[in-house]
C-alpha cells in the first residue's frame, strides 16, 4: 500500500511538472505572438481610409448584380496579386486552423504560430483591399455582403476568422481559439439569379476561398 501511494505521488508530481512545462512553452510561444500582433493595431486606421462609408442595406430579394460580382472578383484578384507567393502560405495556415475541430491545450502553440506567421501578410493584404475597394467604389459592408452571397450561391462553406478580434483577445491575455463564424453554405443556396451570375467566376472564387476566410 505504501509503495502504491508513493507511486501515485510520483505520477502526480511528474504530471504537474509536465503540465507546468507545457504551460511555460505555450506562454513563451504566446509572448512571441503578442509582438507580431501589434501590427493589427493599424487595422482600424487602415479601414477608415475606405471612402464609401455608411451602412449598406441589402436588397430584399437577396439578388446580386453582375457589376457587384465583377467588383468582388476584382478586389479579390488585386489582394491576391499583392500577396504573391505569400498567398500559398495563407492557404496552408487556413487549412491548419480549419482542421482544428476541438482545439485543446496541446494545440495552442501551433494555432498561435499559424496566426503569428500570417499577420504581416494579412495587414499588407488589408491595405491593398482598402485601395481596391476605393477603386471599385465599394464600402466594406457591401463588399462583405456580396462575398457572402457569392459563396452561398456556390455552396461553399468557410470559417470566417476575425483576426482583429483574435488579436484583441491575445493582447488582453484572453486567448480565444474558437474557429470563428461559419459563412457560405453547404450546397448552393440563395436566389437562382445569383447562381447564374457567379457561374463564370466559379473557379476564381473557389481559388480565393482562403481570402474570404481571413476577411479579405
């Protein structure tokens, strides 16, 4: 009985040491991530440069226009061109995050690292997005509505990661690793007219899904 008690005590001590080690590793990983996320403080100022302001009221029919779809594709293409080779890295990071169905303590370093690694590219892409929105004469609200309607029409669901919100949680030491809000749709949905409009842009929109997933 005494040996059993000693054995249990050893296991508890080792477990405590292991947990402390994992916690310290996560803390160190997070510390490095906090510094990278400081760049996200620029985002509100960047978004204020969008010239078309004010709320956007979607049509009751939910139908897109050909001009709206064309502008969506132009904005996405402009952002993707700005990212260049970094676009492939963003796609890989998106897949890493999307695959975390039920993230736990052991997943934290990988998740934090994924966000950290794309932060600089994301901020640069956000700047280009704002420039492209101004060129297209779109507000952020209308752009996001067009994007969401287009992916619903395609029948492509995606997880919309709010990096700005994530950064705010990190800076407040309240680490939120929830996957984000699910948008789009599983299977084509919405007005038939939308499905017809996006058909010729289907391939491009599919290729740009990771942009939509990061709010771009």
